[in-house]
C-alpha cells in the first residue's frame, strides 16, 4: 500500500510539473499560475511540506509575488491591456456593487463603459493602442461579482469554502486514489487560472471542472456510483445543450445560412436575400447572421429594413464593427445626427481602428462638414499605428492628399 501511495505521489507531481512546463511553452500565464497553486496544494496535502502556519504565510507571499510577476512582467503588452480592462471593470463594480448589472450582461456593459472612458477620460497612448472589443474581465470571479453584486460575492465565498472543505475531506483519507489526486489538481488549476483570465465560459473547462468536482465528491462522501454517473451525464448534457443546443435545434437553418453566404459571395445576391429572409425568424439572435443580413439588404438598396435589422444586431452585440454597420444605415437613411453619434461611439469603443475614423472622415465630407472632417483627418494622420498594414497606408495617403488639397484652396 505504501509503495502504491508513493507511486501516486510521484505520478501526480510529475504530471503537474509536465503541465507546468507546457503552460510555459504556450505562454499561458493563467495556467502557469493555476498549476503552481495545484503543485503547492499537493506538496501540503501529500505531507511533503508540513502544514504549519509559518509555511502557509511563506507560500502565500510567494504566490502573491509570483502572481504580480506574471501580471506585470510576463507578456507586458497583454498585461497593460488587462490593466485597462481591470480599471474599467472596477469602475463598473464601484457603480454596481450592491445589485450588480445582471448575469450575462458584462460584455455589453463593458464595451459601453470603455467607449465612455475613451470619450471622457485622460487616457494614455498605451491604453489607446491596447483597447479592443473586450467581452471578459479576464478574472472570472471579478466578472461574476460585477454581474451579481454583493449577493453573488457572498455566494462565491460560500461555494469556495464548500469546495475547499470537500477537497480537504477527500484528501484526509489515507488511501488517496490516483483519480482523486488528478481531479483535485484539475479543479485547483482551473480555479486558479480563473483569477487571471476567463476559463469558466468555455465548455471544455466547465466539463473538466464538473467532472473533477463529482469525482472528489464521490471519494469524499462515498456516494452511490449510479448517482455519480447519472449526475455526471446530466451535467455534461446540460453544458453541451447550453453551448450547442441552438445549433442542434437550428442545424438546417445554419446550413441554409452557409449557402446564403456562398451565394452572396458568388454574386447571386437576390437568391441570398431570399434565403436570409427565410431563416431570419430562426437565427435572429445570432449577431453574425444579422450582420450579413444587413450587408445584403444594404447592397440591394433596402436601407429602412437594413436599419431595423442593424438595431436588433447592436441590441445583441455592441462590438464596434456592429455599431459601424448601424452608423452606415443611419447615414443611408439621412439620419445624420444619429449616424455621427454612432460613428463616434464606434470610434471611442476601440479608438485605435483607422477604418472607423476613416468612415467618419468620409461621412463629414459627404455631408459637407469640412471643418469636422479636417479635425478627424488630422487625428488619422497622428494616430499611432498598432499593427502596420497596407490598408492603413492607403487610408493615411488618401487623407493626407485630401487635407493638402484643402490647404491649397484656402
């Protein structure tokens, strides 16, 4: 028995070290940290390091220092981008700490707050370059608390304590089966990774987390195997249905959607529009379908319907590309004030995009607002470039030529 226990200890530590090296190789800060926590817990519970107050204090200090190094020194550009996300997210928490903003509403509300940040705040050039269409807080627990408020925070604390006690109870057993040790490591690694990124939204991490939790529960309370298997099957089916249920139910309409996209690209626009009209009632909650639908309607000169669909699209997903599409619809329907406001919102949401500012530049020219066009044009020429490209060069060349022509005339 002791030999088997020793073999399990060697195997589980070797497994953790192997995954730790893999996490370093793929530059995954989240799992470098998560697996480090797993190794630390295993060292204590396998009695390799004595479970004493002094050791716990030292380990906590080491973990905090290690976390700081991962956040601030490892992949520094990415870290700066996350610091911007944390800054805006904490502002959201400050304003909604009691009730929260509602489950699932973080992506939408975050983008609106980021747009306001770049409209009204004194931001740095680094922040401007790193801003993107973020939809996660890059900390699952912070995001959950922002969405659910103080009640969610208390729920999170209670669940964390219960899981800790469950792991502690299961590991107190002298006979530590290999499946139990692996499950504990997976649970700790995934939970730790959730501190510095978003893991719990992904179906495979959800499945691994639930699988690990059920195995630990089985060894901790010796529950009937049939109940365990049934719970596992129901949990995995539930996760699968949440993530893929819509595609299962509407697989026929998604196949038609792909056919419609192919027809549009091939030049058969009317046939594509017929398909989109047919499948709209079934896929109207898919923002990417709505985006393509608006594109077809706009191309075939149905601006009023295109605007209606674009509003539905932005209600579902307010990414800057969707706002940009809605702004185009407002412009074609001669709603110039709304178009200008929506273009500006799209710019503020992700301020490092040249194509968005170029759209506003052309809008001002076409509506004979030349002073505003000049201001935007100067901003385009002075805007720092995040990733050089031919498209950016072409935009800047055209804007530069346009401004020089105006200067010669005046």
